[in-house]
């Protein structure tokens, strides 16, 4: 069975979604970049080892990433799962875990990398928004995509209502992506593209706003 370590920075709802599913792997530890991350309580509840590597204790990104890597490597994980981890990682860190590091992002990448994705989607007036699970590469929020979920954007949406709709889908696709990874069904090919051995096809489209019946 594969081992994973999950890294968080805050609320931890994606961590909770992962902990509540059968992922077909062993969650060896949860590591937070903040001591006050609410999500640590979910690890506590499940009796999973957890620790804090605080960015505040390190003068720069390189030394924080080096400390984080030392903590991660204590658990010898096959995969490192970023679940609401809010720090930008150095190239050295990302390359150390090449093909073994995944992230969830609250937009349909490559649209809206970075922060405030729901506000940007509302500002642009897009009618479809969503979330993405991807392998992490040094190019921030541009790594090879494993799975995405799309949701409609409604006229009356606020950042909060849209964010909640997206988050519900995050909680569905992240466990699936981790399960695929741990079963070996999904991997990063040498050409930098995602290989998914048995991806099923869905031919239903999401049209938003819906077409009218004629
Ligand atoms: C989630 O929406 C996640 O996609 C996002 O932060 C939130 C964390 O929530 N991640 C990023 O923006 C990473 N760039 P959670 O702590 O409740 O899982």
C-alpha cells in the first residue's frame, strides 16, 4: 500500500474530505505550515500523526522548504498531497518530489492561477468556473492536470456562494485523484503529460446558463 503525507495551511476541509474516504493508501502524517491551522483537529480526531513547520520560523522560502522536506521525508511518503497549502514552493522543493506532488486549486486552470479565484471569475463574468487537481511543477498553478470539476456561475453569486459550490466539488474530485494516484492508475509520464489508464468518458456537457427548451 502506498503512503501519503498531506500538507495544509488552514481550515482543512479538503483534508477532512480525504480523511473521510477510503483512499486505498496509508496517510502517514499531516503537516501544517501554521500552528493555528484549524484543520489539524481533523488529524487529531483520527489519530494521525501531525506536526507544524511554521514559515514564521524561517527567514526565507528556501530554508522553510528545506525544513518542510526534512519533516516530510521522515515519513517516506510515495506522494505528497497539498490540501489548502498556501505557500509558494521553491523549484528545488518541487523537483525533489517531481511526479509525486499534487495540489488542488479553486479554478479551472489554466484560468485564474494564484489567489482570489472566485472574485476574478465573478469580475470576468464567466458562466462556468470550477476546480482542478494537478501535479505540481515549478510553474505556479500550471502543472499537468489530473481531474477538473466545473460548476455554473449564477448572476446572484457572491464570492462566498460561488466558493461554496466549487468547494463541494473539490471534496469530490480530490479523493478520486488521490485514489487514482495510489492505485497507480494515474501517473506523470516522462513527456510531462498525465497518463490515466482507464479514464471513463462522460459526454454530457455543462452549459451555463442552460439552453431553453424549444
Ligand atoms: C481550497 O479551496 C483550496 O482549493 C485552496 O484553498 C482552499 C483551502 O480550503 N487552495 C489554494 O488556493 C492553493 N493555491 P481547505 O483548507 O478547507 O481545504
